[in-house]
C-alpha cells in the first residue's frame, strides 16, 4: 500500500519529535519515532486496524507505548496519514 503524509501530519511529527527531544532526551525522541514508524508499517499491512474516526471518512490508530493517535484515510491503494495527534486532546477538525 502506498503511503502519503499530509503537510499537517508531517508538521505534527516534527513537533512531537522536538517536544520529546527537548523535554525528555534524544534517545526517547528516537524511540518515539520508531513506535510511530512501526504503527504506520502495521497500518500499511492492515489498514482497517484502526477504529472509525471522529472526523468523517477517517480512521484512528493508537500508537503503542505513546499517547498519540494516527488519524488517517484509506483511498484505493493509498494510506494517507492526516494527523499525528495527542490522544488526550480534543479531536482535530
């Protein structure tokens, strides 16, 4: 399955890495990125693994060992990551 990242998701990913590096340490930030990459690879194999999203036509997948949601869409042969979002915050629009 082809993988696409929205600009917002790419910015979210960068922001989460920078936050983890600043408030924890670079090793934890790298581990966080590893968990996200693993989650995305899992979704590429099993795109319906996430629950139905709160935003129409999206799905949500909790990144294991983190407090992050991957908000994504599946269209044809493409998995598009729309947001990387802290699970404790209100749903994005």
